[in-house]
């Protein structure tokens, strides 16, 4: 991947800062009380303090990680950071939503983050659907059986969330039951259409 020109490089990724820090006299004039600890005798930990002026970096700009696929990048930045994660490549409908969020909206807009949250939910649904094609599909974990076999109701006594523990199995299993019902209605509709 080609390296951006020096003018495009953010100062956070450059070994030497281009703008020098303000002098002690400028800071002392601007900020009341600035520099009270400059005298080493005023600092109890002074012998252990070691100030390095160089960063120790052996590069002027860090080597860029190659992009195996086009990465989603914010509209505020010229390019992605030199190192980025590659464990979860965007794919399917959730990837389309993520790319749209990054391409269309700034990170300061609520729509950007709401689309990313929606993409996460779509990604979870895609993985659930994909699991049905495997030999070990995801099973909804309602915890209903353990409520009766492992003292679940007894263990909830005195807890702050005890008021809604009857609703928990409905919240977890509800979408699965609704999806199964919708699939059954769809299959019946198809069967009637063929007659």
C-alpha cells in the first residue's frame, strides 16, 4: 500500500513533532502556578525520574499494515491507523450497513453509531441463521430448566432483579417462538398456494 505524503500524516504517527512545545516562560505567563515542580529539590521522587527527549523510535513514519480487504474508515481521517484489527472482516448485510455508516456519516453524528449498533444486531442474527446450517446449531438459552432443577427460584430471593425474573424466559425465548411461528405461517401459505 502506498504511503501518504508528509502533508497528510497526522502528528500522532510521526516520530518528531513538527510544532515545538511552548517554552517554560510562555506557559508560566499563561497558566497560573505552572512550573512549581520544575526545581528538582521540590520533587521527592526526583532521583528516580528520568526524562528522555527522544522517543527511541527507529522510524519516521511507522510501517503500514497491508489491507487484505478495503477497510471501513471514518470520513474525518485520510487513512486508517498504521495497525488495525482483522479478526472480523465485514461481510453480509451487516458489512454493508457498517460500510454505509462509515462512508456516509461523521463519527460525531448519532446516525453513525446507531447504524453500527444495528449492524451488530444484524451480524448476530446472521450468525444464528448460519448456525442452523451447521451440525451444532445455536440453542436459545432461556435457563428455564435450571430454574426448576438447580434451585433457580430459591437463588433469586433477595436480589434486586427478582421482580422481572418471570419475564426473562419470555425475553430470551420470545424472538425464537415468534420466528418459528412466522416460519410455520409462511410454510402454510406456501402449501395453500400450491394446492
